[in-house]
């Protein structure tokens, strides 16, 4: 079993802060938040430019990318989320 934390817990902070403190807390992985106006660490309109940095943060902090949280029922956003998940190797979208 792997334990992860959602980056939504770090709304208002940058993505590196979320990775850093989730790793320091001893979690195995992270669920990336793509929630508009709450904690948008993965901005789906810009996912292609964000992927290299996300991969680097995961490597730097030793966290597995466990899931992406994207709650909106929007076909275009879900397509972007699936593309981002595939590129990042993320197996689950919430």
C-alpha cells in the first residue's frame, strides 16, 4: 500500500511547497490538484509546459505521482487531464 496526500492541502502555496512538505511528512506520493480557484497546482490549459517541472519535483522529493484531482464535468478539461496524466504516468484521475 502507498500513502499519498493531495496538493489541495497546500492551496495558496506553490507546487514545490506542496511537494516539499508532503515528502517531509513521509508520504509515498502526491495527488495533483487541478481544481480551479481552490488549488490549481496543475493548470490544465498549460499542462504541457508544466509537465517537466512536475516530473523534476517528483524526482527531487522522491514522490510518486499517484493521481490527479479534476472534479469538473467538462469534456475539454477532462481530455486535457487525460493527456497530462498519460504524459506524467499518473494512473488515476479523480
